[in-house]
C-alpha cells in the first residue's frame, strides 16, 4: 500500500476512535472515494445458538470504494469482515468474511457485481428482513431447506437496475462444492410508486439451485443426508409500504413457496409492521412468520409428520437511537412451533450497536 495512503488511513481511524464519527472517509474527490466501514454489537441474551456466551460481542470492519472510469462507467469494491469477541472452537466462526464484492456501475443502466452476497431472489424477502438478530429474517426463504443454500453465498454474479419505478435483479451462482451447489439462478422484478411521501411497491421472484450429485456429506446426520445436494425451486411475492427507519409507518408482507426434490415442499408467509417516531429517535416493530411443510415422503423423518408446522413465530423489537450511529435495542421471540429452535419457546436479547 502507498505509504501516504497508509498514514492517512491510520490517522483517520484514530480520529474516528476519538470522536463519534459517522464514518471514516480515507479519500474522496469528484472521481473516487474510499471509506472504512464497520459495526460493533454487544448483546445480552438467552439465545440457544450460543449457550456458552450470554454476553456476546461481534465486530465488523471493512472498506469500500468507487472510482469513475468515464461518464458512463464506474468501478467499485466492498469487503466486510466479521469477528466474534468471544472464544469459539471453530476459527472460521470467529473471523470470516461477511460480505464482499467488486463490480461496475453503469449509472442509469444498473450495476453488475461479483462476490459473496445474497442472490437476486433474496430481494423478495428483503422487505420483511428488518430485525437485528431474530424474527422474520427470511426464514421462509432460508429455513425451507436448512442447508446453507439461502442467505449470503459465494460466487454470485448479480445485476440490478431501477428505472421509472421498475426494479429488476438477476443473479447466477457459480459452482460451490463445499455447499454441494452446482449452480444457482435467481430473478426478481417489481414496481414502486409514490403515494404522497411514501412508497408502495410489489416484488415477485423465482430461484433455482441445482445441487451436486455427490455422495452424502461427511459428518451429516441421517436426516440431513436426505436432502444433501438436492435441487431446490422456489418463488415468492411481496408487498411493502413506506421506508423502514424513516418517520412514520412501514409495513411489508411476503408469501413464499418452495420445493426440495425428493424431500419436501413448504410454503409460508411473513409480515412486519413498524413505526418510527418523528425525529427517528424510537422505532417499534412487530413481525409474524408461518411456514408449513406439505406432503413429501421423506419429510416425515425430518419433521415427524408429512404435514408439519415448521415455523410459527411472533417477534418484537424496540430500538432507541441515542445518536445517528449508536442504538440501544431489545428483541424478543415467541415460538408456537419449536422445530427450528430446539425447544426454546421464548427468546430475548438486549443490546448496543455502534455503526461507523
């Protein structure tokens, strides 16, 4: 790295540490910018995901930048790493890449990016993914197969464009052998119109993942091996009103249907309602999620029934913005169905978040 740039980066980081900075801009002019980004989060919880640590901390640190090539094209890059503040057995869990991509910005003609990120189909469930750690964070999208096909993925090429209220996203996932994925494709389209000062939008999408036809995964249970490497197809539709975090009401709902070959079919709904006070000091959010398994012959071993209520969850969140980049929050979940949370009917956490 250039010594001048390195010294500037160091000075900027020290300045950010000594002041409540909104971000760290390392370099900026009319043609380029480079920023340091990150988050510090500390939570006190009864979450069964980490029973050894009731007081848990997570830090994220990364950089992102953009450079103008000409009047029509810019290039950009982003990488964000996540680190656990507590000791863990698996080092991959303690320090890993959270998101990372590089690509091209074609101004009004959209953006093309490549890297580790959500695919195009995630755009459908993104409108209900409003909670910090709990709730309707795409469970009807990810929880359908419980096999790492969902969420952030490696080797994704994503194209997005918005024009005259229309939205389009298309993605391709390249082969990812460690997740037993041969390839994946996704597409989401929609339209947003303005009603007064608020937005009203609709999105619809389809996703397909082809699994690798390999032997059962080493170390997987007999239940997990039932669907290891199977193809997955799903489609969804969502509606949203308002802007999450902006003063006023935000509401969104999603329906999702998915099929994992030779294993099971599931469908579900997610709905969220949120209110942010004038001045954006307080936010109150409530969410509901329902996911039901339909008859497929091998699902009886996995869920104990050919027709299983996989997820039936209520979630609540209260957030207070002490400053624009420091939040105090609390979240709670009530599970009427406990298949995915190992018998824990009620989850709770209180936490602090500092973003820069």
